[in-house]
């Protein structure tokens, strides 16, 4: 499972602890699964930890909570409201992030093995970066060494996902594919434009704090190249993304002004 799924797990752990103060032991159908995103989370019990824990079944019937079935070619989705997750940063991670001041974070890459239908396309990302620069905004990418970069972006090398999330927490906003980093953005409280297309929709993995661009009418879940998803991505031009980002930035500025005069 991807890191985005595990960020959602941290949100469920928080919800459980709001009702029952005991720590949460994660149950993955008898498997011991750990992700770096759980590190230092005081709500989640380590597998070598003893105590009286409540149990959370992280994968009912072996599938993600926003899906009902999976085949070689396709996921079948169901409606789901993801809880906002949590990431407990350590001082050295915050110190690393403090060296950077990203304006707008972009994530043009999708993880290996993900559906190709999640990819907005390098040409559109390149056009968006040009628009950001013209508007006086500094687009920033991050990732491990060797990450594919969009021309015109500044790059921050982040050896781990946790360090990437710590840097993301300092951004004014972000533009992201649906995936792990958009879940991280919600967890650290960063407004984002999330590009969905037609593969999956905000009815499965969306957050109200984000501008979610879904144009597929019905999410198909196809794990192989799909004409429906190709058309859906074509219906999200760079100027639509730029307009959604400007609205988010304006809303954030207005809230900051209101808070300062309250």
C-alpha cells in the first residue's frame, strides 16, 4: 500500500483515540506492516510494544477502505470520507525544513506501479510552471536524487517522504496529483489544487480544504491506459489549474487578514 493510505490510517487512529484513550494496534490481516509515516506517532502501538491496545483493521478483506474489489485491470471504488491524517515531525526534520521556503510545491510525478491514468502529463506541468513564474510565484519540486524535474522549477532534495512532508508544511500552497503527497498536504494543513482527472474521484480520497479537479463524470478505476481518463485529463488545462490556485491563495490571504484584525 502507498504512503497516502497509511496517512489515512493515522487519521483513523486519531478518531479511535478520541473515543478510547488506549493506543491503537494496527491489524493488516495478520501481517506486520509499518510505514515511516507512523514513526513517533503516540497513538499507534509498535509491534514490539506490549500493553492493552485497541485494534484497528486497516485493510478489511484485503482492500483499501475506499474500494470494494481489485482485478489486474481495475479497481472498483466506493464512497469514502478520508480522515485528515497526522505526521509527528522530529526536531531534526523541522530543522531541515526550516532551511527552505517553498512558495508553491508541485508534484508532477506519480509513484512507480500507479495507474498511468493519474498522470496529468509533463507538457501541462511545464506550461503551468511557466504560468506560475509569470505570476511571480516560485514553483518548487522535491524528491530523491534523480527525480524527474519540470523545467523552470526549483528542486529540493528530500531523501525521505517525511522530510518532503516537513518542507511541504512550509508552502503557501501546492498543486499535486491525487496520491500520497495530497494526503500529506491535508495532514500538515496546506491548501492544494489536486488533479484527479477520471481515474478516481474526491468521493473516495478528497478533502474539503482542497480544490479537487475531477472531470471524469464517473471514476473508472482502470489500472491500464484508458481513453476515458485521457479525455478527463485533457479537460483540465493549465489555466484551469492556475485559476483554482489563485482562488486558494486569495482565500488564504483573506483569512490571514481577517485573523490579524480580529
